[in-house]
């Protein structure tokens, strides 16, 4: 049985990846930060090996890599919010860059034949000139947030370890992925959670403000993929991808944030008012981005399968179940 190591296993994508790999008969080892919740993987506790480890603790990490000796490594652990990265750039940069550096160094020493997936981000591309849409892998990178800068560094570190240390690295730049279990600090889950809270009348707001949903910039466009499609792509990247290569992964279509909100609201009978909150606007924001994933499709045969309406419905249903429990 192949051994797969997932860093950030208790996160949004990590939990879905763990579930998918278990279904594919992998022996799954998952690293989570000891100070973070494992709620997302509670249902998998009997199926995977959970390991509490701060990736910045180099010696502890090395011991775990030595003991596991994984065949596949999916490095998902990172501070993942572009908006939050503006509040503490140093923390975002140091965490995302050095945790990956220590992981790759450990793999060189103890598991040099492992297949390693490095997760970049569509945010690496920054604000795209409309003539350059859709974005392919040759599009110039131009990061506009500290988070995006950290992802460029992770991307390049992965390439460096492929070139210098001959690690079996595949790099991907996933575009926005959404679905159940995503943190409500992200736009779609934030909308869904607020709508459900209004439905349940649990906002605790004065009568004049009940039924309000706080939103940021609704005029941006994003390329959304269901997280369950995305984790299928992650496994295919390591099974069929070319070492050292970079691949965009996304739906290849842009959706307007205002339309996403409208669709989520259509799943509810609650009366909802929309209130723009300037604190939710980013200092610098990407206006419109969607990808050309044809390179990845040619290499792996991957295509997204789950319609966005199902993703949005499943997301709001997840938020409803959370409030019921």
C-alpha cells in the first residue's frame, strides 16, 4: 500500500484530499498544527494517522519524515488568506516559505524518491491584462499580496529542489476552489454562513440590522472549482505530471462574485439585505482572472465534473448542519 503524507491535513483542501486518498486505498499520514482544530478530519480518525507537528520545528519534522518515509507528499499547509496576509506580512512569508524549505530538506535526506506536490496559487499572476486571459503557465507572474509573494517563493523553491536536489517535484497553481468545510474567512463560505445565520436568527443584531449580509467587493471575477474536483487533480498531478513542471488547475471560466452571492441567496427563503463593508475590501485586489488548464488536461485527462450550483448548494447545506450541531 502506497504511503501518502498530507501537510495541513485538517484544513479545507487537506481534509477532502485525505478522504479521497483513503477511498483510493492509500495509507494516509496527515500532519496538522498542534494548536489547530482537527474538526474537519474527525470522521477520518480511524482511517488515517494524524500527527501533530509544527512544520517550523525542523527537528520534529525531520523525525516524522524519517519514520514515515512517504511515497507521495502533498504539501498543503500554509497561511492561505490573501486578505489576512496584509495584516501580518512577516508571519505569512516566514511560515509559508520556511515550512516548505524544512520539508524539502527533510525529504532530500530521508525520502529522496518521493513524489512531491507543491501548491502554488492563481494569486501568483496578480492583476491580468484582459488581453492575457485566460491565464496559461507562460503568463508573467505579478503578485499583489504578501500571500501571493509567499506562493511565488514556494513555487520557485519547488523548482530549485527539482533542479538541484533531483526531487520528484510537480508544481501546481490552483485557482479558487470552494465547497463544504472552507473557512468563513473566504468569500463563498462567508456568504453562506451569513445567510444561514440570518435564517436561524442567530446574529444577535438590533432589529434594524437583522437580515443584513456584509460583503466586500462584488465586482471581481474568479475561476471557481469544487474542492472535490481539485483534490482529484492533485493526485493526478503526482501520478501523471512531469517532474519539475508547473500546471494551472481550474474550471477555465470566470464567475462574478455578485452572481455567486445571488445564487446562494436563491437557496434561502430569508429576506436578506446586502451591506457593503469597506473593511472587507483588500488594499489591492485582482479584478478578473480565469485559467487555461489545457496543459494539465493534456497531461492527465483531468476535467472538473461538479457543477458550480451543486458546489454552492453543498456549501450552504454544510453551514446549516454546523449550526444545527
